[in-house]
C-alpha cells in the first residue's frame, strides 16, 4: 500500500525499487509496495506529454537534416509535409524513431515514477523471456505469412513503388522498434497503469485496447473495430501469458509484412493514410489475430511460461 516502506528486491535488486506482490497478474503489477492510485492516473497523462515533447523534436531534427542534405530543391514546408505522408523514406525513419522513443520512456516511468523495476514491463518475471519471444515470432511469421500468401495469390498486382529498396531497408531496421514501442505503451505501461486502478484485471485490457484504437485517428467503424479486436486479443494474451512477448512478436511481424506488401503492390504512403477497411477484410484480420493468439497461448502452456509474479524473485537476466 501507499506509504509502506519500499521493498529492496530481496537483497539483490536496486535499492528503493519495489517488487510486485507475489501472485499478481500482469495488469496488477503496479499494485505493490510503492502503489498509489494517483501515480497511475498522472502516469497515464504524463507519458504522452513526454513522448510528444521529446519525440517531436527528434522527428523534426531528422527531417531538417534530410532536407538540408538531399532535398534543398524543394521548399522545406513541402518536404516536411510529403515526408510525413511517407512519400520520402526519411519521413518513415523520423516517424519510427519518434514512436520508438516510447520504449525508454515507458521503462523510465516504471523505474522513476512508480519505483518498480522496469523489467516488469516485459513480464511477471521481471525480465524478457527470450525463448518465448522467439517462439512467438515464429508463430506470427507462419500465420501472417500464410494469410498474406492467400491474399497475394488471389488478387495482388506486383508494382513496387519508386525507391522501394531504400524504404525496405528502413522497414527492416526500424519497424520492429516502432511496433515493439506501441506494445510497450498499450499492452505494457497503459495496461498496467490503468489496470492498477481497478482490482479486476480486465479493466486494463479493455481500456488499453480502446486507447490503442483511438490512437490511430480517423477511421471507419470496420477499421476501428479491427484495431480494437487486436487490442483485446493481445491484451488477453498478455493476461494469459504474464508478459508482452507474444504481443510484441505479433505486432512486429504484422508491421513488417504490411509495410513491405504495401511497398511492393502500391505505395507505403497509401498504407500511411489508410482510414477505411471493408467488413470482410476486417473480419478476416480478426480471425488471423485470434489464431495467432490461441497458438501463442498454447506454446506458453507447453513452455510452462509463468502467468503470475513468483513467490521468490530471481534476478533479471543480463
């Protein structure tokens, strides 16, 4: 409870950082010795503020350098607008670096604001479970690959956009961090911060899924519900497996396939401005998310992945 002395993580952890209560599920990790409801409320409000202030400066700096080095023939304002629409690869780079900043920001919020070891953002064991993460990447790659394969065979016209290979390098290098950062925020920090406000762990799952859907801006109902369903099934998977590894894997693979396919069949800029989705496509997307979720949950059972904070804490792997 608030006001109680902070745990010293059983003699091996960082002084002043609290452990979650043994047996706690992932959404309730912040309800440990250092818990105070106002920390969660303010944390939810402060995190996007920090991200916007710091990230906007970084993204603007990247675009400014890009304009001065290679695009001086175009007015600066026009280049910035086109880059932000992903018409230039520098715009994708700036956007992905901006979003990737959520990873250190979320980790810092756990450590400095909630006074909890940041490894608990990964899982109930206070660390990333690398074997399960790799297994989940394999599951997502196979399922998404099969799904994309059926789409390609059915009605796809190959027409790579101009400069695709430069975009492809940027996708490979930055999309995994961009996708992981969204999971660190929505299925990680927000699920824990919002989840800590109510004893029922499902509150955090549903609330974070709703925020995730709204975060993507203008969209029709089918696209909104598809994203909301993704947030729900990934949130269930986090609750079921005690960590965000599988959700990170699914999001990373989804974005790698989606950006690459867009660049090979139309333009990446078109995928950037997507605001509408048909009901049939939305339904099939939800089915794919659900298949990945069920298989990843089964893999977690087979690997005996922990779902709750252990009674005896072990030091995080370095």
